[in-house]
C-alpha cells in the first residue's frame, strides 16, 4: 500500500531534521576536540546530543568577568539569564546570559554596557537542564558559586535549577517581564486600554515632562509599599466592580498575593554604590526588584561572608 504524500513529507522532514542536528553536533564535537588539544581560546565547554542536545558555549574572558563583576559585594551587577527562542525546527532553545562590564561606561547613557555571557543550546526547559548548565559554569570557574544576584523572567524551572548551584544568590524578576505579566492579567479581566494605563501608572508611576509621579515601585520599604497599596484598594475594587461579574479573586487580591504576598514579597531596595570608578562623577543608585524574598545590602554581605567561610573551610 502506498504511503500518503503528507506522511512521506513528515517522515522526510524528521529525517532531515535529524541529519541537520547530527551534522551540527559532529562539527561542534570536532571543534571541541581541537580546542581541548590546544587549550587556547576554548569556547565549546560541553557538547552532547544523547539523550538530548546540550551545548554550552563560553570563553575564558566571559567566565573571568562574571567572577569579577557578579561576586564582589562592594560593586556588582546582575547576572541575567533569559531563555529566548527556538532556533531549529526540533524545538532547540537558546538561553542567553548577560552581565554589565563595570569598568566601562556608555557615554550616551552613563551606564555600564551589557555584555553577552555564556550561552546554552538545549532541547528541554526543565530544572535539571538549567541546573546542569549552572553546575558546568561553576565547575569551569568555582568563583561563580559566589554570584550575588540573578535576574530572570520568573520561570520556576529556571530558578529552581540555578538555586541548586548559586546558593548565595538573590533571584530577581525582570522588570519588563513583571510589567508584561500585569498587563496580561488586566487584559484577561476585561479592562480597556485607558483603565489598564491607570493601573500601570499607579503601580509603576509616570513621567510628565520633567515631573515624576511616583508609583508603588518607588516605595523605599515594605511598610511604605503596604500603606500605598492599601490606599489604592478602594479605587481598584470600584474600578473592577464596574466591569460586572468576573473572577472570584479580584485584581487587588491577586496582586497582593502574587506580587506582595508573604512568599513573593515585592521589595524595592535602593543601593548606593560608593568608592566606584563609575560613581566618582555622579551618584549612582541601583534598583533591585525582588519577587521572591526581601533582601538588602546587609543580606548580600552576609551571604558573601558565608560563601567565603565555606570556601576557607573546604580548602583548609
């Protein structure tokens, strides 16, 4: 019996995808062997295809600068991890890491420029895959166990995987992802564009020319955040009541539980950077937005001391 054309096309596609994947792996594996023989300019740190594709790309400069800029409590940047997009038909994802080079300054923005860090190509987005990635990074550069702050999109598997290896890090939610998440929730509840904008301005503030109108994110403490949020309760409830019947949980209740609740405290901590080559000309403040637990500079110092003590004990 003849095989239908559509089935043959699907079968050919699967074979072609497999061939492409195999060819890519063969090329990377050969390159990796050449790098290992020379031990110069190593970039392919891991390259496996069975049971699943798992490729880690990182050069010595990236690893060295991550240790330099992400582990020093006196002056540090956020280590960003972002699973971005699929790059092949076989559902292969590319996870990109980023950091800021604190020794440089962008003349236009006055901020340290963002650099690309180690890359991960993978087929699964579970905690085991991300844990394996983080473990490999710390194996290549043990100082990375002391990374202080990780910025992510809130994906649970990503956080769980990295927490197993970066034990002293504070995990932060990306500000853009937070805003998008709130926008989606407002849209799902049926608020129109004008109403959504009101919510966003009350949460994130707004700027009118040179005048800055403060929002919840401008709170300096948990107490101030709670007070501001309670002052908005009646307004938010009334705004939602005008929509008629909706979900049993109101937006106010959802926001308070998910973004300000005990297990996901929304904190805004201003950390003043001192004695930095980047702050001699002007004062610089860093906003750390945490959705997982309250943290402060004191907490970061304590975790760094704990990390150093553990290392000394291990090496002694």
